[in-house]
C-alpha cells in the first residue's frame, strides 16, 4: 500500500507594518526590517523592495507574453 501524500503545512503569514514584507506569524519580529532604524534607512529599504517588486512584475509580464507568442506559433504550425 502506498503512503498517502499530504501537502506541507501552510504557515500563517503576517504583513509587517513598517516595511510591508510578509513573514511567518510565529516569528516575534519581521526579519527584514528588524535591525533597520527608523528614518532614512527604513525609507531606503522600502524603496529597494518596491523597485524589486516592480521589476518582478515586468519579468512576469514578459514571460507571459513570450509564452503566448510560443503558443500561437505552435498552433499556427499545426494548422
């Protein structure tokens, strides 16, 4: 008899009020901004994270566009 596959336990996450990142609810403090002082350092961290999220969004759109073109080429060659 095969063992039953159980998906890994989903950890509950919490959003940080200071930097906006997501971390496990069981953690006492946010590991991203825990050691960052308020002021310019925190603002720089927020700006850096936002720039990373924007670039990831552009990469995501580029991947979807490339996949759509590839799919159209495959469908066009099948006809």
